[in-house]
């Protein structure tokens, strides 16, 4: 066993060395995209030359990301507990949750910079980047608590609070930690995205934007590597903590009792009321926030102002046409990218069980694509793939698959040993075990992963459109920023949120009957 | 005659709806366990034994009829710390050590663990797990886990004890040992005990009375008194009277 691990480590180390050498050769000979991919040695040399520049930038980014991480996750765990314990609150909060998740960071970053000053926009975007992942994994963890433990506590007269403290929080811990480990790179990205929007002299994002125009790919890569390193370290820390807890939480046997609890048997009027509430609350919050902050009406469009812009003004017709045309370009690619990203994540999750060695080697690469700011990667990707739809698909897959993969792999790794022993005893191959036990047993996680991936796909398409192809909603957003067409910025942001919500609801519609038929409960 | 710590079920019915069918798990079941008595509940799978137990524990509500524990509603009795329970499935928390799992009811009831440290240690000794105090459930065998669950059921000095096939996972030898031990504990504590079991020998050995259940719909068809003297030693298992009682229960299970 030990020798196997060492051998696997040795082989993945070898893979890395080979990759590094190929990279060095390509960089030296300027084989890829005529120098857009510099050699590792020249990136390192450049890092050394620039070494005095980095500390203030890194510290500034860390500050924004760190404070945002704390605030965002604090709110997320509290909200997750609330939603898990009170299904009605979950129903009411759904609109806000999905809206926060689908909120395109690139769209609100300029708006935030105009409204707030200093660190605040970075903290807000970092916090928003953390919120949904951590909130939904908290809910998943709590609602998947072994029913038998809850029964023991209830048999001794323990109420909701005792159940939460003694069983649910502890058994949700691995899920929360796996949420935090996605949230950590998200916080770094959120901070950097806010830095792109302007404001402040320091931050890796500021540094990157400043270096973008100077045709120095080695410096861009250096900044990218620094950002990657920070995000990767944050990810690694939470992975280690999670590893420590997952083993002790794995149930020894499979619970035979069906997951009970409150089945959704609310009367129709209440369900309608809650659905209406979940739609109204985010709109009300949007309105209230703008009033509370006193942003000038020119910049900040209230729902009413947006309606006026899209339907009542003389150039409303033109605005509508622009929006619809952009939508027509964005939608098909989003659906395709979504499907590919999820399929890729699922394949990877299966691989993590079938061939853990390969995944160990691949994970760092995956992490790099997650944490390396797309702005730094995009020039290279454009030169390799051109400015066509295939570029959009690649970028979309790369932003979609990672969170989906982590959630799916988590579900697969939570399958109890005893459940796998039965097929194993009949000589089932690993693949058969996956098909018969692991995949069905982790279905709630697979669906949760899909729901997680869906809005990200739209975000990926929009980022690619903004940065590279100059088409669709992403481009419209960018153009409107240039024309100071705030109405259109708001319109695009709202339309993209609505689209995300529609996609999300589609998954829920499939998920519910599938899980109900198997006597499972959805992992919120 | 419900004494201060008796178990009483009065014409209790409970049905379950699932996938288009309705199962009458319990149909007008009445059962009276006087304070300090030991009642065994025996019957084929699916006859409603576990449902009955869940109602008595307050984990489930009856459609009709009344359940009271020592004159209280089941949940109130549980909150007062009067009850103890060991489930068929050990249902231990995988992240808690043996000690901590045994102390769980104290944590739920908000009783300080310090005052009960000696009690916990003696329970660990009693179920033969000395030396495993700090072990996690994942490191124990099935039988050991079950013994932890039994120790846990006794930690509150319960006046009313519910045992849901607690020795189902143990081997026959250990099971007999545990039966003798349980009798000893029970004679010392005189807790009103309701034991759900599949083992006829276990029921005869331990109980004052054996209630035989039948399914479809779930109901109690006979109550057989066990007039064996206490304390019953291991030699009771081979006595003629013991075998006669076993045969009588087997007959009742077959509908005679």
C-alpha cells in the first residue's frame, strides 16, 4: 500500500517533469502562438526581476479576498442552517440564492466600483463568490445526516437544537469544508475581478490590468501564477482539513430507514405564496439596496427604471433588438457548454474512483485552470483556438466542470464501505460497483453538482464573449460599459440572472421525480 | 394498573401510505406493561413490532388510541430522562468514541458528564469493552458496536427501557451471555422493560410475559406468562419447562 502510494507519487512527479520540459522547449522556441506561452524559466526570471512589486499587490488581494471569505462564508453557513431547518425559509430564499449565484461578477464590478470605494467592492464580490457554494453544501450536509442518529437523539427527548448541535452540524462538516475549498479560490477570483473594475492602487488584478497592454506575456504569466498559487494554497488547506474529518464521518453501515422528515405537503395556496415570495424578495432587495445606498438614478436602475428603459423610452425598441440578438448568440453556446462541462465533470468524478492516480496528477492542472485569471489565459487561448465558438466552449467547460467535479467526487466518496462490499463479494468489477452502488447512492450529490454548474456555464460564456469573441451578452455588457449605457448593463445583468434561474429550475424539475422515485431527498 | 413507570398502549392504530398501498401496521393494539415488569414482543417480520416501539418512544404518532409512559406522553417521559433505548441498528455516531457515544443521552438531556464518569466506566466494563473507551465505532466489530448501544441505553438509569432486537447481531454464545447479564442488570434496576426480539429462547429467558404478534394487520394475538423463577441461570435453557414454553410460543406464532 505504502509503496504503491510512493510509486504513484513518483509517476505523477515524472509526468509533471515531462510537461515542464515540453513547456520550456515550446517557450524557448516560441512554438505556441508566437511567444504567447513563455518558457517557465523566463517567467521565473521575470518574477525575480519584479519581486519588489509583488508584496503590496498580493497583500491587497489577500485582504479583499480574506475579509470577503470570512463574511461570505459566515453568512452562508448561517443561511444554510436556516434553510436546512426550515423548508419554508429555503423556499422563500430560493430566489435570492439563485440570483446571488447567477449574478455575473463582471457585470456588477463596474457598478460596485462606482458605488463603493476602497476595499468594499472586492470584499463584496469575494463574499458573493463564496456564498452560494458554502450555503448549498451546508444545506446538503445537514439534510443528508444519518436518520438513525437523529432518532436516537429524538428518543431522548432532544429537540431541533440538540439534533443540530449533536448530529447535524458535525455530520455536515465534511460537506461544508468541501464547499469552503471551492469558496477559497472563488474569493480570490472575486477580489481580482473587482480589481479589474478599477479602484485602488494595489492588488493582483490592478497589476494585471496595468501590465496587459505592454505585451509582456512573461509578466502576465507571473501574475497569473501568483494568483494561482494563493488560490491553490487556500484550496489545499481546506482539502487537508476535510480529509481529516471525512474518514471519521463515514457511516459504518447503510441506513435502512428512509430519510423521513418534513415531506413537502403544503397546500397549493401556500406553495403559490412562497413561490411568489421567492420571486418578489430579490427584486425588493434590489430596490431597497439602491435606496439605502442612495446611488444616483443615472447609474442605479431600479426595477421600474429598467422597465422604463426597456419598454417606454424612444430608443427602447433598439435596445430590445440588441438584447434579443445577443441572447440568440449566447443561448445555444451556453446549453452546449453546460452539457459538455457536466459530462466532463462526471467522467472525471468516475475517474477519481477508478483511477485515483490519474486524477491526482490532473488535479493541479484543473486547479490552475480554475484559479488562473481568465484574462491572463485568454490571449493564449485566442491565439490557439481563434475567436470562434470553440473558444467559448473551452472556456465554459473550464469554469463549469470544477465545482461540479468536486461535489460529484464528494458524493462518490461518501458511499459507505458496507454498501460496496455486497457487489464486491460477488466479484463485481469496479465499474459495476460504480454503476450499481456508488452512482445511485450519490445521486443527490450528482444533481446538486448539476445545479451548481448550470449558472456557471452562462457566466463562462459571457466571460469568453466579453474577453475574446465580441459576441452575445458578454460583448453587449462590455460595449455598454464603454458607452456608459447603464440601462443596458442592468438589463444584461437581470436577463442573465433570469436565464440562470430558468436553467436551474429545469434541473430541479428533473431532479424531484427522479429522487422521489428512489426514495431519496434532494440535496438542496 | 399503570404504576408510576408502566408502559400503556390503549387501542392504538397506525397505518402507512406508500406508493399507492396502505399498510395497517397496528390495528387496535392494547398492551399494558406494569411497572417493573419485563415484556417481550415477538412476531414475524413486518408485524408492527418496531412501529409499536417507535410509538412508545414518541418517534411516531398513532392515528388513534393512546400511548402513555408512566402516565406521561412518550415525549414528556423521554424529556424527563426516564427512558432508555437500544436500537436494532447500533446507530452510533461515527465521530464519537465509545465513551462519548455512551454519554450521548446525557448530552441530549443536558446532564453534566462529570457526575457520570464512574457510571460510564462501569457500563463499559459491564459490556466487556474495557480498553476500548477511546475507540471509534468504525474500529469495532458489529457485536462490539451493539454492546456500546446497550451501554448507552443504560447510562441514564432509565425507569423504562426499550430494547429493539439489541442482540440480533451477536453470535449465539455472546447472546446468551448478554441475556444473563441483562437479566442481572434488570433485576438490579427493575426498569419496566419492553424487548422486541426474534429469538424465542431470548424472550422466554428474559421476560415475565411474551406478547405474540401477527401481521396484516399488525396485532397482538396472545400473551403468554412465563412463570419461571428468578434469577434464571444458564441451566434454565435446558429445562423441560423452558422447552414447553418455547413450543407454546412457536405454536402461537404459527397461529395456533
